[in-house]
């Protein structure tokens, strides 16, 4: 299966340890290459992290040190898994992935060096709303588990 993917997609899949079962990445690769919006219905473990990593590589610039991708997850645990997968998938290409947690204010300096931020809405959106974190360079927004996000906090 991995041999059917384009070179960049196959590289991402390999970094994440996927050697087969990446039908999801194969199906969305042409859409992501054309910069089209994408909505996926997929379960955890289906390869969505590979899709997220490939989307970052297609739509973001590793040389720009601003937040270009924001990924909102329903739980802190899921955010941590997504952040680990993304760091493995795009880190070797020079992208910094930041997992926003309880200490967002203290870590704001670290995040300014990151192009990808992963968090629960309640961990990051107050800082965005207050202006402490700017999203002027944001080009990619990923809502992971939209059904779960609808249940979160007042966001």
C-alpha cells in the first residue's frame, strides 16, 4: 500500500511506522495536494495523524516561526497522542509541534517558535481571545473528533 503513495506521503507514513493500511492517506492525498478543504470521518488508529502530518507539510512553511496550524482535540490525552504523532511525522522537516497544556502562559515563548499547536479548546482559545497568542499566520485548522469538541466547556 505504501508504494502507491507519493514520495512525501510515503515518507510521513514511514516516520509514523505505517507500512500498510493507509487507505485514508491514499484517498485524501490528491485533495490535500490541490489545497482543497477536507472533512474526514475516521476512527482513531485509522491513520488520521498521517493525514494531519501530510496536510502540515503541504500547507505550512517550516522556515516561518509563527503558528500556522492549530489542531483542536476533545481531550488532553488525545491532544498528546496527536502531538506525538505530528512531531514524528513533520519534526524531521523542521516543524516544531507544541502541545498546549495547563502552563500555556509560561510556555508562550516556546509556542512562538512552533508552527503547529495542538490543544483542547479550553487550553488555547482563552489565550487567543485575550490576544496573548496570535493566529495571524494560521493557514490550517484541524478539528479532531468534532463530536467530542461539541461537548467541551463553553467553546
